[in-house]
């Protein structure tokens, strides 16, 4: 069994100066990520309106599948024209970790 995580640090557009505006950008991204059958949530910089940190987690029988799903998630987030993806931190955990 393997688990993988990815944390996406994103810069939101300048008009996201309220939590309501921030949610209007974050919620559709989370919904789109969940189509890959991953757990997804906003996990960091919750109090900053112009930034968001989203995390995804996936569990699979082999490491290649975990990497494939995380790659798809990263491509989806990077392709969103309304946000700027600043960084991605990924981890892969095996049964021995």
C-alpha cells in the first residue's frame, strides 16, 4: 500500500479580498480535484485572502498509480487560469514508512 500527498501553494487574483471571494476560487478547484478520487481540502493560510494552500491525498496499491494521480492533480491546478501556482510539495509513503 502506498499513500501520496501534494500541497499546492497558490496566489489568488487581486479581487479575492474577502473570505467569500477566496472561497469562490477555492471551492471549484477542490471539487475538480475530487473527480480524481482523492481527498482534497484547504489546509493552510486560511486567514490570508490572496493566498490559498490546498492539499490532496491518495491511497493506492502501487507507487506508480499514486504518482500518476498526483501528476493529474498538479496539471489540473496548474492549468487554472485564474490562479498562479507558486509551489507544489509532494510526498510518497510506502508500507515501511
